[in-house]
């Protein structure tokens, strides 16, 4: 997988990180669930890139 495709995948995962983080914070009202959501999203993005 070339570098431009890897960067595209990271940008594609950046939007759900920002929007989803706000939604998770609005639902739970605290930051620990947001951190868990962000870590899970980072692991999925890392798995896709390493593939």
C-alpha cells in the first residue's frame, strides 16, 4: 500500500474521530468514553493501514 493511500485512510478516519468524539461526549457527558472511542478508532485505522 503506498503512502498516499495510507494518508487518505487516516484522513478518512479523522472525520469520525472528531464528529464521533463529540457525539460520544454528548451522550455520556465525560471524557473517558471519548478516549475509549478514540483508541478503538485508532486501532481499527492502524489495522487497515498495516493490511
